[in-house]
C-alpha cells in the first residue's frame, strides 16, 4: 500500500518524488536513499540558525524530562515567563503583552480577535480589516480571509469574510498605496485594523517594498486610530537583516505576530504581542470580557524551552553579524545571476533573494513549478519556486560553497527553462 500520509500543498496525483529525510544538521538534510539535500528554503522559512542546533536540541531534551505540558489557563511555567519577558524586551517599544499559540496562522487569528475585542471593549465595535494586496497570512479561515484571494483559498471563499484591500506599494506606485490606505482609514465604516507583512510579502511572490512606505503606512494608521498588525511570521528573527523587519522602518505596530524562527525552527510555537491598551481593554473583573482564545498546547513548555534557547543564542552570539555576512554572499550571487537573460526583477532583503524566470507560464499553478522542483531535487537541492518565482531563504549557517550550488543550479534552470 502506498503511504497513508496526506501532505500539505502537495498534489499526490502528480506522483512527485517525496524524499524520506532521516536527519539534519546545519543547512543539510540527510535522506534515507543516501542523498544529502541543501535546505535552500530553511524548510519552509522556519530554520534560522541551522537544523538541530546543539543548544536548542539540548534545551528541548532537558525540558522534555522536566515538564512536558501544562494547562496554560491560569497556570504558568518558567520557560514561558522567560520567553515572554525576552520577547517584550527584544520587540519594538510598546508591545508589553505576549499571547502564545502554536503556528503563524494562529498568531494571526489571535491578532484579529484581539483587534475586534479591543474595539468592542472601547464601546465602538469595528469589524472591518484592511489588508495588503498579495498578502499571505496562513491557511486557517481568518488567516485566509485576510490573505490574497486566489488559488490557495478560492474553494473556501463562502467561509471567508470581506476585507478592504490596499494596493501593493510597488516601486513608483507607493503614493497610490498611501492614498488608498488614507481613504480606507477615513471611510465611514471605520476599520478595526490593517494587517501587513513588513517589507517582504512571502507567499505572494517574495515582493519587496520600501521601509519608507512602511513608515508612512504605520503613521496613517496611527493618525486615524486604526490598529496596525505586523505579521512577522516570515520576516522575523533576522530574515530581512534586522531581528524584526519593522525596525528598518523605525515603527512599532500595535500587534506583532511571530512564529517560525521563534524556536530557531525546532518546534511549533507562535506569539502575538500586543500593546498595553489592547491588553487593558480586555482587563476587568467580568469573566464575559476575557480574551476567548486558547488551544491545548498554548505555551507548551518544551516549545518554550526551545524558544528560550533561541533568544539566548540571539543575546550571546553575533547572529546579526552572521546574517550580514550571509546576506553579502547572497547579494554577490544574486548580482551574477542578474546578468542571466532568463531572469528579471532580481530582489533581495537580508537573507531572502528572488528572481522571476521569464516565461509565459506564470502563476502558482504554472507547470513550470513542479518541473523546477524535480530539476533541483535531482541536483540534491531543496528549492521550491513559487510558480516562476525562484527564491532562496537559507539557514544562517549556509556556507558560500552551498550558496554556489544553490545559485549555480538556479542559473542552470535559467538555461533549461528560460
Ligand atoms: N504569515 C506569514 C507571513 C507566513 O509567511 C506564514 C507561513 O508561511 C504564515 C503567516 C502562516 O504560518 P504557519 O504556516 O506557521 O501557520
């Protein structure tokens, strides 16, 4: 019998090869068939310092033998307390409260519920959410609702709520974005919040926009008393060259979503950070007004121990130095690749780099994507293009030789498919 496993974002009917990975170290995945893959996308943008980082692995092992799970309603434990304090300390000023959950999507659901709760308790109920065109925030119903409508969520459209979409601030079109946001914030149907991925839209196509626009967008929200939710699920933990991308715009959101690299990528854990007024709006002695959200594994102690080890690594090691060096190496490789006639629109922010393969076959459902995946797999590389958009987002320990192989194969793909 074939495997009973039903994989995410996988069309089993295509019968694509599904590598069986046995172990991992650094930027490498070791497969059962003896092959070794370079993880060019940090296993879905998750692994930051490298796979099986010894400090994180040791913290997980130690915590697993001490306290494995604890109901988090009105109970607490040291790793959660430490991580929450660390997050408040590391995050932009003004984010004073930390609500744990277990995936990026859930951190977004929590953010949306906090925003609605805030306006309700202020006696001014608001429901409308503004989103950025091409945004992606996860695959649960609320997260899909605030994401770009298209192939990822088309089938579930009847379950999704309406949002106001602000055009993406492409270079040269920034003013149109700002004007649209200003109009939406001042419309009679006052929005509760504006949610956006800061500086890079990930699943929407690794689309980069300027920090100056982000600064302006945040200012418009503040001016018109609309909450601003920064979804740093992908951009957080150094991906864009700073710990959080919003730092580059010099702005602090009202709500910040983090996940993926929060544990260095070793275990599922997410957090939604909120400003004090948002917490205080839910504070009273009336049980009807508490924040109605939980999941069984909220702030799981083992995941929190991994996150604690991650924040210690950030504190004690020169992670930003490592990211800077990797970003420079990626930049050099991207510059060489930019001269290749098969590619257009080279872009980079920190350790994220992308190019568009010039082809008539574009979009997430293009036939080129599975063909490219197979091409890279044959070369023992884990790269997973978004349609005709080829990108790298490797762990921070990736060597220049490993980058040579990743970018060499992308150039070769340009020769073959461009
Ligand atoms: N938000 C952003 C910006 C993401 O890139 C993702 C996942 O890629 C999510 C939310 C959803 O996170 P998760 O897959 O952990 O639910």
